[in-house]
């Protein structure tokens, strides 16, 4: 079980680093992918922190994942508003 939790934690760290790297790519072409990587990375790290009783890091990553969720929700809401068909035939 410990090995699985370690793999989960390292995967989450990799997702967060990849998300940051994608935000640095020219024209912000991959920002939408980075939002999801932030969410899943923070959740995976939170699982790892909970297992090891690292409560401050656990809380920080839960807050990080809530912020990522709100950002995704806000983006989806904006897309529905701007890409909604204006005229129906």
C-alpha cells in the first residue's frame, strides 16, 4: 500500500510540474489541459499527504484543487455564454 501511495504522490507532483510547464508554452495553447492537470495533481498529492498525516500540505492541496475546480467551472460557464448560438433557424 505504501508503494501505491508513493506512486500516487509522485504522479501528482509530476502533473503539477507538467501543468506549470504547459502554461509557459507560447500562445497559452495548452492552458485548458493545465487546469485539469492542476486539479488531478493536487488531488493525488492530497491523498498522499493524508496517508502520511501531513495535514498542512493536505489542506493546501485541497484548497488548490478547489481553486482549480472553480477555474474549470468558470471557464466552462464562459464558453457556454460566448459560444451559444444566437439565432435559430
